[in-house]
C-alpha cells in the first residue's frame, strides 16, 4: 500500500518513508494503516477508537498519544511530506498533497535562493 511517500506492507509489517525503514509498535502500525486506507478523508475519533480498540471512548488520551507518535515518526524520523492533521471537532486526516511523492536525483535537494 502506498500513499504519498509512505509505503506500508501489511503482510510483512514494514513501513518505509522515502526508502527509509521505520519501526512501529502494533497499535501505531494499525493506526497508520487505517489512515492510509482512507487518505485525505477526515476520520472521527469515535471511528478510530472503535476500529483500533473496539470501543468508542478509550480511557484518557490514548488516541491522541498514538497519533502524536505516528506523526513524529513520519515527519521527524522519516522526513515524510505527508501529515496527520487534527480537524477540530471532527477528527484526524492523513494529508498527502500532489507534490508529496518520492524524489530522486537532483530533485531531492532543496531549491537554492537566487542571489542577485
């Protein structure tokens, strides 16, 4: 399964961002897979908690913590251009814009500002 620059192999339990392997605990892997199956769609907290924990209201801030960890791994460790956005009062959304694609060769270097 591929969304933006994230590749997820459900059978092998592997996640790659821009070719870099990332390690996810089971619940975070399942959360990322759920988002990737529904890219660019808002998913309610209720739907996520029902799908991952079998309940509509997990205790404390469990979902928030797991989302934060997945975000961190994707953006900080994997340097993904995809984001998991919190939509106030609605839920969360995995957003991968059209410019979010694996880059190769000279495209991977950031553009240099013109001097002149």
